[in-house]
C-alpha cells in the first residue's frame, strides 16, 4: 500500500510486518515514526481515506449519531467514515447536551459602530482630510463614547471609497491661469509637427539638498487625485540646493546648466541666452521660436533687449 506525497512515495508497512515496528514507516531504508493523523488515515482492507477539513452535512451527522446509538465506538465510526475522532466526539457531546446535531449558523462578531457612527467618521474625514485614523478614532470616542481601533476606521472609510493616499504637490492655479492656458492650447491645437520642430521649450528646476519624506496622507476616493481639496500647494524649497536649466527641441536638446545661486535676469541673459539659446537660433534661422516658463527673471528688461538684439522670437 502506498501514499502519494508532494515529493516522494512512502510505503506504509502493515502491523504484521515484523521488519518495522508498529507506527513506523520505511523511507529510504530508515524507519520514520508516523503522526497520529497519518495512522488514522490507514484504514482496514488496505485502503487510505484522505480526510479534508470541511463541514459535515446533516445527513452525515445523522449517520454518525445513528452508528453511535447502535453501540459502535467513536474510534470505529471514525475509521469507517474517515472523520477525525475529535469531530465525532464533539458531535456526540452536543447531541447528548441538547439533542441537536445541525450546524449553528452565526453572523459573526457584531459591529462595534452603528450606521450613524459610520456616517460621523465619513463626514469628519471629508471635512478634515489630513486627519489620521488615530485622530478619527479619538474624535469618535469623544463624541459618541464608542472606542474603535485604527483598522476599524480604515475599514469603515474603505466601505465608502475613502483611502489614505499622498496628496498631489502642485502649483496652485487661479482662474486667470486656467483661462490663459486654455486659450493658449486652443491657439496652437492645429499646429503640425513641422511647425513644432522650430520651437525650443526651456525650464529650470531647483533641487533641495534637504529631504522631503512626504509621509503625510489624506483621505480621498479613487479618481479624485487632482481635485483641489486633495492637492497641496508647492512652496519654494528652503535651505541649500542646486538650480538646473535645460532646453529641448524636436530631435535635439541643450546641455544642462547647473548653478548653486538663484537665477537672476543678468545670469539668464549672460549664461542661458548667450551660451545656449543663441546657438540654436543661428542654426535654425528666422523660424526659430523660444518658449520659456514666464518666470520673473525671464521678463526682465535686459532679457527683452537681448532677445531683440539677437532677433529671437519669443512664443506667446
């Protein structure tokens, strides 16, 4: 008789095999002691009953009780039906206590919060999206007297689609900004790739040497990442940092310019325009257009004078 395992075949030796002691198996020439569950799996007539953990139906429960009432022992019923003796023992004890063998269905642990308290958590989280789960739990306890864990707060808010996410960091746009950007997009919406190939886009970014972990979370629903209430205004970096400028054009780009000081109108004219932009204007001719990010140093009078003297057209 053999049992097929995940990795190997093992021969269970019957009790009348004198070469192996009772309760042991031979595996590769060695004797290995069987677990109790494996011994119970060995049935009479040289067959194995594979026992799976599952609920017993009412018909099988009745068969077990009928055999026990007929005088069969729990061990005999266990070996015959292939059910653990502990299960049969609990079933028989329950039958003797209340005469019922049907499975009792329960609804699980009762909810700690009421529907009104769930709505209170949702309204509080939406009013103050920066509140943590611990803050919401303390507010609920002070308002209603119900104490819940952080995980319960997560589950209640998750049921209505609110999850803890990092807010989007962006520059706050006014209504004027939005109107002007929309007008610009409509103006150049029909441009061809040939026309865009003459435009140089430039921008500079300042990188702070101080870390920003961004470990602050807010409560928001999926699909609302860029809603105004879910964004945080990006402020100027504090402390030491480096400023990096670069320009791109279809099929080409400028070298990166890195400096540790603040960009001014004089630096922008002497370094950016004279050393980078002017070279592309000379190579591409009069069709060349220059696009900056409208920062304050880019609109200085000395910058405008330099663009006019070099015959560089700025894109509106």
